[in-house]
């Protein structure tokens, strides 16, 4: 069974802090994604990566960056956290090729509060 | 870009009744439509998906229908049970590769009353 693990379930940070959200998957998936989940807005894609050191912007990349130095790990970075980045962050992974956008496996999420 | 609207935002049904959640999409090139279920405090999980070359797909008590002309698709749950209570998300994309990003609807909170 695919396991996508996010390092923190809850995180509280102060405005202006640099924040790292970590995600690790154990199924050798090529694709990894970071989504943000807000009530009424569904899931919105921040960034995704289809290979090591490769990244593509999603719908809402502003204020975020990502890092993928190893295939199994995808990090989301908030350079200078702001209160409007308070949200649930979900990491996901999927297999490459036909159907790569199918069957996303999600992590349990990190609820980030920026005070 | 793609815009996906989902209705209703909340839905309350009696156990045993049917539930229907509807989504509309804007990009006529969209051809892949998954549904994800997120139980309280848990991760979203894919429950069913449909491609544009079929009009309906069933899996036990759940079914999805697609109307490409009207650009809408629906999730149908029959004989609802308390464990069906969750938030359901529809999504759409124009292809199957990672670069064809999924656009999600706003979610529907389904409550099944025993």
C-alpha cells in the first residue's frame, strides 16, 4: 500500500518565519504534488514535480517554493509566512506515464497556522 | 483555465436514501473526471473516476454520470450508510499526465443521518 507521509500534522508559526513542510513517499512515484485545502475552495495546486530537481507551478504558486532533491521527498517552502497562508496543506504522489494524473495518493495533511 | 463548480456544498440525507452531487466544468477539452472522498480527519482517497469516452460508470453503490454536451458530471450514491458521511470532491483535467493538472471543485459535505 502506498504511503505518503507528511512530517507534521499541526504546525504553528509566526508571520515572517521561513517554514518547511516535508513529504516523503515510499512507492517510487515520479510525480509529487502540493495542494492547499481551504473550506469552500476545494484543493488548489501549488506546485508539482515530475522528476528529481524538476518543478512546475500550479494554480497558486505565489509565496511558495519547492525542492525535490531526492525522488521520494518533496518539500514545500514558505519563504516568509503570512497569515493568509494559514491552511491545510496536502502532499500527493502518483505514478508516471499514462494515467499519471490518475489515482493521486494523498498524505494526511499538515494544518499550518500562521500567527 | 479550467473552472469546476460543485453543488451542493452540504447535503444531509437519511440513511438508506440516495445522494447526488453535481459538478460543472468550463473547459470542453477536459476528458478525465475523478471523485475523491475525504472522511473527517483523514486523507482524500479516490473512489471512482470516469473518462470522456463513457457516459456512466458504476462501482457497487456509487456511480458517476457524464454529460459532455452540457459539461457536467454527477456522483450518485444509493442506499446511503453512515460511513458514507464525508466531504466529496470532484475534479477535472484535460489529460492523464501530471502536466494536465487536476482542477477540483469546492467540495460537498455529505451527512448521512441514521
